[in-house]
């Protein structure tokens, strides 16, 4: 037998074997499909046709009540997938007694977007269901934007419908595939260019003086080399033994080669060292080990440079999966993570519930509750996020994850988990150097959202309230302000001077348990700053109080004067981002109230020099007005109401109050949020701050008594109370709450001009 004939025979045998095996596997798959558990409703669905032809959202297929689907989760594979997905997305474990019989579930299969190549559009099944009010409130309290509830088609079935594997489901293994991670890194570094490289222009030469790194090859702490390429770590310290931290006593010894091999490193840090090695990198920055913890001067220098440290890192490892430094990085070692991928073979198709996307994962993580980790997330240009289920890679342009094939993704593609980077609006603002008014308006809104996110978090040491926010302040001062400013010049007590009028309008969070002032030894935390209160601050989504985000439209104060932390008094540029009156847009005669001019014979700056640090002085008008609590109990809402229209101010320590000119008046002037135990038997002292930018005024005041709503008719006001008298007899106040009053009512009140001294 010739060699050619022998090779042909071998090839024929291999072909027969492959064909036979394929037929066998197809039979097994068909058998598995035929044996899949399906209820009568799900049996009636032709999934192959649904995936092939698509189903428009307007023609979504009804599949029954959610309560019924939940009951069938153990007897129907498709109902099981749907039940798990909705339960997870809606936090049903927190609403075990919720009546779900009226919640109807429908499904549809999105058709390809006309702007997206047909082959690149993933096939999936989306679920539609209206959330009950109680669940809607829970999701709003979590402040998470959840992706659409969808069942994804696994990659092995994509070709059946003329689709690429790209953007379809991928099987996740028990350990991280670092070849995949390195591919994500390569794509970002080689293909994204300046978008992901020059994010904050934080060149490594700008690392703070004395910056140190862990050399993972030498296992020693070394001074950061010139042009150092390094990885940073973001994690939770937790309540564990801190003998591993670097202090003056051990820093010299830790500089020697191999010295860290003798240190009992917490699991998170030890695993981070392994990750750096697997990535082929050499240097790792970890705060507890690269900052000398008992050297105050060195520590403050590193804290001041935190914006550069995280901004210049090649990538930041985010240890989201644990609750202390002793937690492992999930997926690094066998058995260290929970692979909860649910895949069912139904009607010859592999369907899966996508693993939790990053926003969803962060919402329920301990890491997301810590104060220091917030700025680390915002500042990092790239992130490698270790969660309990999978690893994510996020940069300025893309999001990669293990359970969706989205390498080489296209900007116009639509796939599970696609998102924007944390507070990426800051980068967009930075690029706009022409329209300064728009730039500062955008800056104001971005700052308010940042404060909301930051104040929802906790600090192990409450005295870090400014330190854990300083990197954000540095970023805003250098890259948003024009011209760039020193952080100490741009901010006072956590408040940006350039948009102070907006920043002052914070409200206590809806679920705030207290109305207590923050008091930390050695810190000045004034009442007019968000840092002055123990509760978290909010500006948006004030259900039961406002109809739109609070904001200023025009300053009604001529001059703000601040006494800084060093006792120096200076004037703050007033209303630099706000509109001025224009006869074309806002005729002067439209406004019934005009701000008073500061008295020429008195200098607020001179007066402020004798007052305590943190005092804010301004000249405005004051009125004594009455308030009544709004009766808006939770039980007034019904399941039939549109959740977006439910207006409930749910707080144990604060309530919405209506404002009146006298104890017997029935004409409502406006609304304000105050402590629930506010004494309503006496008038309160109100001061006016700015003209409000609220666009909707319905229900805020009595339009029959005070006229129809027009732009700028609402004024931002503050209730103040006296807290002390200076030695020379001057009254000093603190903020109690802020609200809005219709201009015509304020102008008709008994107003008196006054210098307000606010601490």
C-alpha cells in the first residue's frame, strides 16, 4: 500500500469518526432538548423562530403573572431562568410579602438596529414587567442603573442565526483566564490611544515626592523608579491585624530584597502581587504598605498626591469581592469564587442569565460602601475588577467581562453590560474650553452627583471626611476649573467656590436616620457644607419634595465672604456660573424681588477677620415665616399609580413642610425640608440665597394666590437658627434646612436686610 493511499485511508477514517461523533452529539443535544422541563406556556413558544425573526417590543409576547412564573421555577427550565433573573434584578428577597399576582411578564427579541451591522448584533430575549411601587423605591434607594432584564444566547448557537460569536454568552470557568485579561489590556493599550492613556494628564513624573512601590520580583518596598509602570490596588482594610502596614520602625528593613516574604501579608495584598506577576508587570502600589502610616508629613503628602497615584497607574485592581484585606481575589485560586452561571438547554438552544453586571455587583458590595474607595474608582483610567462571580476590565472606552464575548467591540454595538465609565461627564466637561457658562453649569451638576455618591459611603475614621475626598477636589481644581487652581484656593470645607450657590442646596437623604452635626476633633465642618452633617446629602430624586434637581439660576447675594481653616477672611467670586438678567430673555420688570447691595460703610471681610474658621458671611434679606408639615404617608400610594409619579418624602428624621406667611394663612408660599421635630408653633427665620432653576413649580405653591409659574419665579431660601453671640454682640447662625418660595410671596413679606453669619 502506497503512502498516498494510506494517508487517504486515515483521512477517511477520521472523517467518518468526526461525522459519527457529531451525529452522536446532535442526538444527545436533541435528547437533552426534548427532556428539558417546560410548562405548557413555555412549550408553546417557538424560541428558534423568536431568535430568527425577532419580536418587536410593541408586540411582546405575554407569558403570565410573575407570581405564577415563580411558582413554576422548579418544574420549568425557562420559568426558572426568568424567576432567577427578575428576583435578582428586583431584590425580591427584600420583598417576600409583596403581592406579585398583578405583575404581568412579557418577552420580546430586539431587532437589529439599522445603524449596527446585522451580524454584530447579539440575539437575546428581553423581559418586560412593571415594578410595584415598593420595589421601585428600593431600586431608587440603591441608586443603580440596571441593564435590561435579558436572557442571552450562548456563543455556540450564534451562528445558527447568522450572528458572530461576538457579544453572545461565554462559559465562565472556576479560575480567571489571564490570557483573556492580558488580551483586554492589549486592546486598550494598543487600540484606544489617548482616550485611555492621557485621561487626566497624570504623567508618572508627577507622582508625589517620596512615592514608594512594592517590587513584586524583589519582594521589597522601593522608591518609585523614573517613568514607573505600575499597578494600584483598591480594597477594604477591614478590622484585621494591621501588623503588615509600613511604619517608621520597619520601613528601612522592608527595603531589602526578599524582606516581604517574611511579612504576614493579608490575602488580598498577596493575591494582588500574584496578579501583577501574571500580567507581566513589576510594581504594585498599596496604600497600607507604600505610605508610612505613622509619619504625618509623609502621609499627608501622599494623600495630597492620590489623584496622580491612581490616575497614572497602568491599571487599578479593585477587590470588590470581599469585606476585608483578608479576603481572596475571587477566581485567582481554585474554589475562591462562586460561579453562578445558570445555563439551560431549551429547544436545542443554550440560554443563560447574564452574570451580574458591574453596576449591579457594586450596588450590593461592601467595597461600594467605603469612603476611600470612591475616589479610587473615579480617578483610575483602567480597572480590573474582581467580583465574586467574574472579572471585569473597564477603561474609558469599553467594558470587558468573562461571561460576554465583547473583545474587539465596536462603539456602536449593543451588548450586555455596556456602560459609561464612573463620572465620565468630568472628562467631557474638561474638553469644553469655549462655553464657560455651560462648562460651569455642567461642573455644578457633576459635583452634586459626586457629593451624593460619596456621602452615601462610610468611613472607618470619620475624621477622614476631607482626606478621603481630597483627590476628587484635586482633580476638579486642576482639570475642571479655568484657569487651573490650587485645591486650597478652589475649595473651602469641601465646597467649590466657583459653584457655591448650587453646592449649598443639598438636602438630607430620604432615608437619613439623623439630623446631627458632624463634630470631629481638629476639623472644621460648617453647617452650610455637606461635610457639616452626619447624614448623606442629596440634590436629585427628592420624592415628595421637589419636581427637578435643585439648582441656582441667579445669585441674590452680592458678596460671599469666607473665613478659611487658617482664620483668613476672603471674598468668594459670586455667581460666576450663573445667568445675568437680560432684557431679551428675562425682562427686569418680570422679577418682583431684587437683591440688596451690601452697605458701603461696612466691610464683610474686615468683620469676618474676628470670626471663627468656617464662618460664611453674606448680606441678604430675612423674613419670619410659618411652616406646616406635609401629610404624605407611605400608605397613600397605590399599586395602580405610575411609580414615576409617586411623591413621597420617606425619612425618619426629616419631613417636607409647606411655608405660610402667618399662622392662620391658607395660601402656600413654597416648600422646605426640615427636621421632623421642628416646632411649628413659632415662626422660623428664613433668608434668601438665589433664584431657583427649578423648571416645574406645580404643587410647590398656591398659584391662585401668587400667580402662575414662570422661569425664575421660585427663590432658594434657607431656614437658620441662632447658635451663639460673639463677644461684641453679633449673632451667629447655623443652617437648618433649604427650600423654595415663590418670588411674589417673598417680595410681599416683611423683609429686613441683614448680615448673616453662618457657621
